[in-house]
C-alpha cells in the first residue's frame, strides 16, 4: 500500500463540514518584517486548535460499527490526543489517550474536556506509544497512530489542497516535521497539484529524525524542546517512505529560532502559536535570503501552548531585543544611591520593572551593595544610552 492523491481527495470529502476550512491568508506584516511573501494557514483556529483533527477524523470515519464499539487508543503529546478525543466523542466512540510525563497541563486538560480517558505514562512519546499499544491489545480496541498511518496522512494532506486552492502559484511549502504524517500527506497532494512546488520540512534541532534518516546519519534525538508537538525520536516508517521522494529539503532550526517564531506570531501577527506551529516562520527568520522573491506558505499547525511558557518566551524575546535589560550596579551602601540611579534611568526615559538589592555577595565590599535594576527600554539603542548614563555616575556597572 501507499498514499495517493485520490486518497487525500477522498479524505477531503469525508471530513468536509466536520473540520474547519481555516483561513490561508497573506500576512502583510510578517512579509514586511522578513522581506519574504508569506501566507499563513491558521490551523490554530480549529476546534482543538490544531491540524490533527483532520487525520484523526479521516481514520475514525472509516471504522466499522463493530470497531467503533470496541473503542480507540492512541499515544500523543497533545494535539493528536485532542483531535481524536473530540471527534471520537462526537461520533460516540470510546477513546483512551496515553500521554508522556511532562505533557503541558493545557493539553491534558483539553483532552479530558473533549471526553477521552487520559493515562499518563512514559518519559517520551515512544515510551507512551509502547504502553498505549499494550493497553489497546489488552482491550481489543483499535489503535490510531498519530502519524504512521495512511488514513491519518491522507487527512493531514487536505491542508495542501486548501492552501493551493487559495494560492495556486505558491513556490514553497514549509511544513513542520515530527513523525512525518503532515509532510507526507501534504507532499503527496501538493506535488500532484503543482509538480514544481518545493516542499521543505522543518525540524527542531533536538529531534532531527527525518533529516538524520534521509542523510543516513546516526543522530540521537532527545531533550526538552519547546516544540514538543514534533518531539519524535524516530520518523515513521510509512511516512518516511511516502515523503522522502517528494520532499525537496529539510531545515533544522534551534530553540532560539522557534522562540523568535512564537514571539513574532504574537507580536506581529497577533495570533498564538505553539512551538511546532512556529517552525516554518522560524526557518524563514533564520534563512530569509533563501526565500527572497518567493511565495511561501506556512502551516501554523497548532496554538496549544501553556500560557506560562508563552509568557516566558515573550519575556525572553524582550531580553534578546534589549527591550528588557538588567543593569548590575556596584556602589556604596548609603542612603540616596538607589534614588540617584533611578533618577538617571528616569531622565533617559527608561521604566524600572524590578530592583534587587543584595548586600551579601562576597565579591562586594562589606560597606558596598550590589543592585540589579531591570529596565524596560525602547530598543537596543535606548538601552545603550541608559547604560552610558549610568556609567557616567562613576559607579561600577556590569551588564547581565
């Protein structure tokens, strides 16, 4: 067996009316920032805030009545879990999802709210998958793999049909890669519609499983990536066989690139992306010159990010841009010293966010004190102006 364009077209008919045809829109603001013509597929607007509904529903819709009665099992870090739970409940099919330890609370809670039973087991997706398959065999149920399944791939491929219906002359599709189900389905559809289009995968540096297998490299995947939705140690056998001949290239990006992508979607596009969903934009930010003059389609594949993590990412981006700067000042432990520093910062238009006053640092004189003053600035130039003004006070200054 393999996957054909007819399979993807059949999936599109099967899920029509039950899965949202999300907007695929030109982003004037992101295009202006990156100098690349960018179109974004907003799969974060799905009911479960992710594309995984497509493949899950296509699989469920083809189960027999007897299979539906037995129920379904799956392992997932979150988005496949929610998509399967939502549509299984809607169709009256019992669903049990095994999720790895450390899965963001927001994904666990949403999966439960969609009606599935959640079991937390395994330190990674692979361990969770093994446990889920054991439970499934014991229960005599149907296992719905999150990516290594032709019906699931076909459902995910419907994204490419919708994108190319809107913009037929796209030059490039940038597709997040974890297990490979999304890029396999999209590559089959995209190349059938437009053989000249380039399909490029994007992987997190901690989990470069597709690129490693393609290049016959023995790379160990692992680590706490912010893109947990694509944190898969080994690409699927079926997905790789389908995708590899069709995929033009795979780009591997760092965690800092992904953080920038998340922050850019929030600050510029005013939409929320999880780590996996921001990888396409992250690849453009890192390699803008490569895509100059081309029409590039991005898949914002999901928006299920823990709010605490999102807040941290946005603050870290402020630090990178030097819009949030900590000035460490060593001075006399005398009245008025902190007030003087505050006056200097205020005169330069800085906004003091936090102050830490430490008298017990051993490399500071007993009659001295160390101050960490966190300041909100306009940009790097403004931060430098404040730094220079503080240095002119005569006190020792160290930048954090």
